[in-house]
C-alpha cells in the first residue's frame, strides 16, 4: 500500500515562526537529513503569525498523508490554548504527534550594573522594590514573568514586546529592569558581558549553563520548558508516523547533531509518538493553570 512506499514525492515542513528562530533552525537540520535518508526533497516553509497559530492551522487542515508536517512548539501546542481566544485548531484532536525533538529554556536576565548579583540577592532586592519593570516577547517569557510574581512574590510592571530580542535590547539600554531570554539569544549576550543571567527556567540546572541555578531552587515548582516537535495532521497512517519517527530519532541521536544544536541553545530530548502525545496533554493542563494563576486572560 501507499504507506509502505512512503515517501514518493516532496515533503513540506511548515515552521509557524520566522526564519532563523529556534524551531526554524531545528526544522532545517532535520529536513536536510530526511531528504538525504529518503531521497525525496524536503522543503521548510515559514508561515509566521498569530503566535504560530497560522502555520499550525494550515497543517491541521492538510491531507493526512505525511507530505505536510508541522514543527510545533510549546506555543502552538500548549500556551496558545491559555492565551488565545478562538484557537482555529485543536492541538490534540487535529494532529498525529511524531516526535518531540528538543527542549530548551529561558534565562532571567538583568544588565550587569543591576544591584543584585545573584538569585538570592535579586529576590531580596525585589522585596523592597515592588515596581520592577519587565518585558516579555513570547508565551514562554510571559508565563515566566507570571511565575516570578506568583511563585516568587516579585512585584512587576510588565510590558508586551514584539519579540524576546526587543525586550532584551531594552534591558541592555536600562529601559527595563529584567526580562527572560531564550538560551539561543541570551547565551551570546551573557558571554559578551552585556547581560547577566540570574537563573534558568528548566526544572533543574541546565547542561548549557551549568553555573546558573534553576529558578525552582529558590521558587519551588517554577518551570518553563520550551520544546519543539514534529507533528502530522490527525489520522496520518501509523506506518508513515513510525517511519518519520525512526528516521528523525536516528538523526537526533548522532553526536554531531547534538553538538550543532547545543551551539544554538537547544538540547536533544526525544519522545516517541505516544509519549509525545501524552506530554502535550500534560503541557496544556500546566500552561493553562499557570496562566490562570497569573490572571492572564485569553486575547
């Protein structure tokens, strides 16, 4: 049948974020390897907009034949449920999960001159300075700031930015006191000495920034894990899903792939289809609860 012979023509991976963003870099690396493995062209298409929901909707409504795939993330498949009204797709019912590919996290960032030099000093300082200014540029950074308020008791005045890099620029300029930056954009600034990191949002210390504490060490339960994964439209044949899972897993297991991805701030952390599906359901519950605790209303 058709599933055994898959693929026989070009495969499209829709990335619902701009070129150069973390999910785009991971999708292009995987796409190149799948093209080599399958001997059929694999093209990556950027369909940015509405927090990834435009691209996700496109794949949700595509033919379930394995020729249109989505590089989904915690934004498209978890936080959008909590932050967007009238989501034009169902992250569970409309997709067949293939593989969680990678995880990454965010860093709490201040400028080097900020009075507090580490996490303990920062939380002390925040007790007496109740109007710290903060910026967010993504669902993950918005929820990280929310947890700083709910789990850390930090008083913040938060402003929305078009993206995380713009918020980081305003911290460097002294317009904002703090923000959260993705590893991929934060690590170069920390290495260059233009920003100081105080802690990471992963549940434990992170192999990419081993010297920084997890924020959960001081604020139990604090966690924002950013993840990417490959998904197909619902009802894609099981054999097609399995073939895509096995090939992608093989690529991600290669040491050179791990090293290349570590350079862009992401860690290989694969889950097979069924576990990835269960993980997404848990993530929706967790992000929704965090948004509610923070008083974030769907827009």
